[in-house]
């Protein structure tokens, strides 16, 4: 088919943009750097749009597009190919990556205009998008892993983009090292899969797994948990979540790309793609749900205590991905992917709007030094308000309500859900509304503490308006039965993801929709009272020793960094210092010292005197002739 032949263009455009900018970026003007950097992603998005329309209008007979470019390697019976695979699931991810990625790149043209490393920024951003596209289009797990590691590399390069500040370099290293923990477990999981199935081709594994493994067998649980560990690292879920708040050291467009369209959604994609393995291991799937529930709750509390607007959004991302993991764990597969897509729209909007605020306020991140921006930055305010409403799941009028409400309902109603998980998700919805309202009030209302230096340009505001539109209306493609029963999204994915099985004898869904709406409205109202109308209450809370201690605990992310430093970092450094002069180190030091001494001796022959060089040649020739004569 014609569309299959275009598939390679989707990752090719970002890759070409990266190669040109990396090799020749220093010799290009800023206009051409911006044109190549943003244009390559826009072209990729255009190809995806054309292919997507064709895919939906005339679905392929086998349910997917597939294009094999070449054989990667041949080692015995192991011959992985560079094959791109597009089905309904990867189509959703590719659309989000390219469409939102294009908007972020257009925004970056203006946001990064004054940066001295303009070409390096766009080169890394293009490579980031290419790696994520490779990850979601791969038909085999080895190619997926290549994209997986490429995303990790790019996160290191972009989080530490402003490397002159040592803290930024530390944040980049932290993200790289922590995600390596999960990546190592995932690599072991791939070895197990190849040992069991003799292949890493994803469709082949999905078809063969139910016949080779019976439900609940230990090998299925082991494999699923190893893949889950990889997902926990990339998606910043407990206990590997500590890198993400520090990742805010990168430029705001980087934060938007990491949180909305690329890195942190990789774990969600991996579990959804390999859903058969998790269905064969009820234990592993339950663990996914528990981790998601615990993460969304802990991150919600931490978001309430932050001062930096980007760190609030970072903890919000951890929490919202927790909702996605919860949905995957209770078997609400399409609900998780639906929330992924809606979250991508409003989270990209919030990060880009926050970046606009930071940029016009002389790079101020502290919300307590903002305020009064509602009338001074009207476009930013209204778009931020829409994104905040979607994040808080404001009932009926925002896309976030429909995606989150679906998760809450399935957490109660599915055969794998239970009241405890539902209550955690319900309380998380209250927390989300509270910290979102707090962020909005501190940033836009009250007395102005810092005056904006200028108004954001159109290249920064147009992406905000487009994302605001989708944050409001994208949710209407999937509505519950009592709201019109629109199932365009779940119907699209029902070929590749299992249907959610509901328990019998359930209460009315409308009751739970009302409870979800009430949680959101109560959270908004209480935050409005505390941070808007009755700030005396906030003063009293701040004077309480218990609340100060609790605030400090939440502010530090529940002390996980300190815990890991005490339990892991210190012991490793301690034993490394003891071991640094062992026999192996002395052996290598001896080799080094010997090499240096030989170099110093031989350096005497490099005197710069032509007579000595001629004499050396003569003596050498005499010695060689003498040896020949003797032989």
C-alpha cells in the first residue's frame, strides 16, 4: 500500500534535522536553524496526519501498516530487522508525539531565540522526537529498546542543556542514572523473552504467550515485573520518581516535551503494548495498580508544597501518570491511553504557559514572587486557566474530566478494581484540584510582585491557544453512556487493547460521576478560601510546628532523596573509597607509570637536532645490516 511506503518518513524527518543541525549547525543562521529544527517535526506531523486519515478511512486488512527497511544484524537464528509497525495504539502515540512536538518546536523558536546554543538545542530536540518515534513504531523489542535508550540520552542532554550551572549537570546525571536502574531490569526482561520465545518481535510474542504460558506462572510474573521496572524508571513512578522534579532544570520547552509527549509516557506505552504479559500475571498487574495509586497520592501531596511553578507541574505529571498506571493495573487499557492523550494536551499547555510567565518575569520561577498577572498577560492567563481546569478535571466542560472520570469509574467497576484503589484515586482528584487552584491563584491573582518585561510573541501564544482548544474539546470523543455514549476513541483501540471487564450488580455510574465532580469542586473551593479569600487561615497553618514539619516533608518529595542518599549513595561511596587503592587499581597505576616513564625516556631522542636524527638512522642501518650478515 502507498501509505505503508511513507511510514519511514515519520522518524526520518526528525533524524535528518538532527544530523544537519549537529554537523553544520554552527555554520547556519538562526533562521535556517529554526526552519530545520521546527520544520522537520512539522513535516513529520503532516505525514502522520495524512497516514492517520488514510488509516481511519480505509483500515488495512491486517490491521496495521508495516515497513521493513533492512535487516539490522544476523547472529545465528537472531536476525532483528529495522521494521516500522503502525497500528491503532502506535497511531495515537505518533500523533501526540509529532503534533504536540511540532507546537513545542514552534514555541521554542521564540523562547530560545536569545540562547547562544540555538543549534545544539534544536538538534537535541529533534533527536529526542526521533528516539520516541522509533520507540513507538518499533515492531520488535530490540528496536524499541534502542529508541528507549535514545530517549534517556536526550533527556540527559536537554535537562543539563544549561550546563554552566553545576546544579543542572547534577539533575541531568540524576535522571540518567536513576532511569538506568529500570533500563537494566528491562534489558534482563528482554533476555528472558528471547530465551522463552526465540524472538523479540512484539506481535509474535503477543500471539505465542497465551499458548506457551498459563496464567499466573512464575516466569510470566518475572518477565512482567522486569518490564514494569523499566516503565517505572522512564515514567517516574515509585520508587524511581525522584529524578523528575529535578529535571525542571532544563528549558521550559524541554519540560513540556518530556512531560507531555515523550519520555515519561514511554512506560505507559510499554505496558499497554505488552498487555498480554500482564494479563498472564495477575500479581504483576495488581502491582501496577498499587504503584500507580500510591504514586498519584504521594505526588499530589508534594505538589501542594512546592514554590516553583515548574516543580508543581512536575509532581502533577508524576501524579497523572500514576492515574494511567492505575488504569492499566485494573484492566482499563483504553482509559489509560485516553488519559495519556488528554494529559498530553493540557500538560504541554501548562508547561509552555509557565515558560512564557518565567520568560517575561526575568526567569522567576517562584510563584510567591509572581501574582497579578491576570490582566497583564491575558492570553497566557486564559490559556493557563483552561489547562488548569483540564488538569483539575473541572466537570462537564473540560477534556480532563472525561478522561479522569473514566479511570475513577473503572477503578471501582472493573473486576480488578476495588474500593481502596477507588478511594485513593478519588482523594487524588481532590488534591489535584487543590494544588492546581493554589498554583493559579498564586501566579495570576493578588498583588503583583514582579512586573512583566514584555508580552510573549505570537510564536509563543499561538501554540498555547491551539493546545487550549484541545484541552477543552478533545474529551468529547469519548463520553460515558449517560452523556451520549460516544466511544470513538475506545472503538479505535479495541482491536489492539483488551476490553475492560466490569463486575455485575454495580451502582449507577452517575453517582460516581457526581462524587468525582464533588471532589474537584471541593478542592477548588478550599484552595480558593485558603489562598484567596481567607489567608489568615494559611498564616495560622504556617505557625503550626506540625504543619511546618509536614510541609517540609512534602516539599522534599517525602524524603526519598535523603533516604536513597543514606541507604545507597553513602555506602557505595564509602566502599568505593576503601577499595580505590586495591591490587587492581595498583596494577593499572603501574601500567600508567611505566608508560609515562618510557615516554620520558624516548622523549630524549626528540631533541630537534638534525645531526642526531641522521646519526640515529645510520646506527640503526648498521645494526640491521650486522644482524643480516650474522644470520
